[in-house]
C-alpha cells in the first residue's frame, strides 16, 4: 500500500514525524529541566504549571510516554525515508538516506529542540503539559503501563524505587548556594539575612553570650541606696538578681515592673524579691536556631548559660540572637560596642575581652571565629604566650599591636584594618 502512496504525501508524513520527534525531545528536556520549587509556586495560578507538576509526580510514567512517542516517531521516520530512497533512487540510495535522516534527526529533532527547551524550560514545558496529559491518559494502559511496570522492576533490582527517584529536597548547604546565586532577585541585604538564619545552626550560645565577668546584675545584699541608683541608671531592661555572686542567682528582674510602682525611690529589697521572675538556664553548646525556638516556647527574652556542673558561664538575650540575623540595631562602632574605640588615624583600640563574632559583625572584619571566642584568647593562642606591650603581629591579615597587657591577659589591642593584607581576605 505504501508503494502506491504519492511521494508528496510520504514527504508530508516524514515532515510530521520529524516535528513529533522534536516535540517529544523538547518536552522531555523542558519538563525535566523545570525548577521544582519555582514550579510549586507557579502551580498555584498557572494551569500548565499544575499539569507539569502532576506529570512530574510520577516521572517514570512521563519518561515512558515520551520515549515511546519519540522512538515511534523516529522508527516510522526511518521507514518512510527508506521507502522514499527506494522509490526515488533505488537500493543504492538506502544507506545515504539513512545517514541523511540521522543528521536531520540530530539537528532538527534532538539537539536544537533540546537546547531551546533547556534555555527556556517553562515556555516549552507548560504548553507541552497540556498535550501530554490527555495523551498519557489515552496511552497509559495499552503502552505506558507495561513499560512502566517493567522499568520499575528493573529499578528495584538496583535498589531504587520511583518514590526515591522523585524526591527533591535541599540541604542547608544547597539552600545557601541557591540564596547566593539568586543575584538581583533577592536584595543583598535580604540575602545576608537569609544566610544568617542558615548559619544559626553553626553558632552556639557560647559564641554570642556576655561572659560572666561582664554580666550586669543586682546584688540583693548591696546597700539599698546602691540598688536604687542602679535601678535608676541601668541601660538594660532585664537584670539578674543574685546574692553576693552571680553563682547564687535568684532570678530576673524586669525594670518595667519596678518603674510601674508609684514610689520607686522608696522600693526595698523585699519588694524587689517579689517582682523577680525565676531564672531561665541554657545548657552550653545549645545552637542558636534551637535557642531561638526555646525562647519563643518559654516566652523568655533572657537566659543564663550554664555548663555541665551548673556553673554560670554567661548571659544570652533574644536581642543577641536577632542581631546575628539582622545585624546591629545601632549605628557607628562607638555606639555599637563599648569595646571598640575609633582613633583619629583610622585605627581602632579594642578591648582584649571583645567577642570576635561581635567585632566581625560590627566592623565587617574577617577575624577567624574557629577557636577562642575573644580577641585576647585568639592572640594568646596564636603567640602561645602573654605578649608584652608594643608587640606587633599579623593575624588573619590584620596588623595588630599590643597596647596594654597584664601578667595573665591582653587588655588593649590596636587594629589597623585599613592596611589589611590581601592574602588575609578582602580589604575593609
């Protein structure tokens, strides 16, 4: 029968088969190349996206349909090309026709459609989903289903299930890469905040806590006048209350409750003890993302960090964790930290007890955070001795000069970030 078919009709059928082959090739690449997370977002309002998402729920069915369609189109196209060669030029032209068809298939039905689909997956996949969805319903049981069953059994021989193959989840590191590569789609400031949220799991409460020797609190055994003066001049809204030493902490006092009394100046120790709320203790090593949730569940804003023996190591507030995400709430180094003192020559005098993470966050420096938590600890670890005043060193690319030290600690350091060595990182 085909021998009697007009040449023009055969050429038309061949052209249609080439188009079908191109359609299946482009559809496969386009749908597989879709961003799954963007697809979930678009599926809320785009019918093509919804159908594409539905097709990707069972990728083995989709791939079976596309491969069946593509292979049928290619095989039929090869048969038509062979018939045309025989009718037009005889048996000697069959090999030439096969080679020519292979080139045509590669150029117009494989490489070009797949390249376009890879560059513009949504433009190709969404319209294709409207065609493939009803086609899958029609061809599923007679063709796709048997192929799918055989393919699934073959996958199980290798310990793979279709459900595992269809799983698309991001690790924190992969999500960090997505945020970094978002470019102009996410403002730089928002990118930094998102990355800071991801970094919370890498930071513990010891990294940001106020060390115990710097905790500001109320000694209930102090003279009444001193307590009243402290209540009137405190820059903090919540203060620990203790007896003699912070190890004997009684609880946390919210100054709002004190100021609510009509006669604040006449408040006594008994009234203070009535207003104190039970202390909230945080185990050392707690990650910040965990502690943020704990603060929320416990309805707390301040906690005391303790070690395995119950000794108090420091104090952490909700504001400290939020500053790890959004940055400091004040502007200017002198306003942000009492440990940093700008000098006229562009250098900074920094207290040795300054927290390294806080210095990096406030000053946009890149001092190493692995290891000691304070500037004093970092210098002593690096030099393996207590340096004398006047000692200079290059640490992480930053020129440091020891200005003041005692027998057991570095008290003051001069840092000149303006001449930071390139080998240590970006210049400030």
